[in-house]
C-alpha cells in the first residue's frame, strides 16, 4: 500500500541544482532542463508514475492516452513549481506577476488580531503564496510557517549559505511535540499559522472526508487545532497560469468552531474544486485514497478503530 513516508520530492538537492542554473543560465534554461528530467521520472519513478496515472484514470475519468500524457505534464508542472520557488527564494521575485482572488479574507483575519490559520495543500506553488503573504500581510500579523523539522533545518542551512533571508518564522514539527506549544502560543498572540492540510505520517490521527467521489483521510491535527483554539481559517492556493504568471486564491474564513470534521470537509471541498480546474498541479505522488496505516498509533486509537470496524460489521 503506497502512502506518504514523510519526505517530499524536490528537497535540498533540487534547490542546489536549480539555484546554480538560475544564477548562471537563467529561468528559461532551467525550464528547458525539465524536458529531460520529466521524461526521466516517467521512466524511473514507477510508484509515483502509477499513482499519477491512476489519479487521472480513476478519479478524473480521463482516457488511457490522456492519462498517460498527464503523467508527463504533471512531472513537468512540478518541476516548474520547484524552479519558480527556488527563483523566489534566490531573490528573483520580480520575474513573476500575479492576480489575487480573496486577498481581503486574509487581511480580515490578520487585522482582527485574534489569530488564524492559513491552510494549503501539496499542489500549485505554496511557496509563491507564502512570499505574497509576507509582502501583503506581514505588517498586520506575524506569519509562522509550520513544516517538518528535518526539512526545515536542511533548507534553512542552504538558504543561509546563499545569503537568502526568510522573513516568516518557521515552526519545526519534531518528535518532542514542542511545536504544539509554539503553535498555540502564536495563535494566542494573534499571529497567523501557515500549514498543509493534506498529508500525515503513519500512525497519526486522521479525519475521514469525501473527496473526488470517495473517502480519504486528512490529518486531524490542523483541524482539531482550529476547533480547539476557536480561530478562523482560510484555504490559500497559488496556481501557475503561464510561464511567469500566477493566480492566487483564498477562501472566505471558516469560523465553525463546533466540528473539526466540518472544518476538514470544507478544506476537501475547496481543494477538489481547484484540482478539477488545475489537474496537472496536484503533487501527491502516492495512493491518496489508501487506508492509512495505524500500526504505530496509540493503543487507544487502535481500540477505537477496532470498535468502529466491529460496529460496522454488526450493522
């Protein structure tokens, strides 16, 4: 059963390669390299290739030929996102233009001063949206980006070596759970938390939602945090629409603090809408609909799961 293993494609090595090309050859040269890199992944990354093909074939109901072509287009789109992200981090933000639908929603959350959460997903270009947030909202509220500690330390070290400063504060997610205290403190101080809402590590608590015609599991943490802290949240997207142009979106603030389930379904419904519009810019290269592994979950979690299965079989 394929699932996310806690490692994102396009990590530190990708930054190094593309920073070198961007500085010495330019943005278009980096895109040209993608023609060959994308073919390489089609041929030599069978697990992710199979997952992308299945997504287009089974979930979006595309034909065999269109689904096969979509695999290459998705790899190419992902490579462009990585290059554009690297270009922005390397100080080449002025090479891109953008439109924004819903900027007022984020400004409202920031200016109210009660804290809030901005959630995105592994698609489009979250880093581009993060850069926009720092420029347009950073003066109203402090921005905190929540990410895996190991990934944060590697990228932070590299950015420091190339003398790139990141304005947003990073909250690293580690095994000691200190990040939970930091996140709660940030919200109580009226700050913004930026995080993803579509991936979880094996053993983590999840929430089941409807997504593209079937049930999927989302990480419970972000949505339980929103409910427990009683703060609004908006979903933020950034999609590439041409070589140098991006379209940003943010949804009206979700303020139903009663149910983490409703908060998670709100996320799933909005992500589904955007995936249908930008299908090649979804980058979960594994079986997103697989039943999550719970072997590492706390015993209480396993007992609840077994009880639910027994009730279902008796019903």
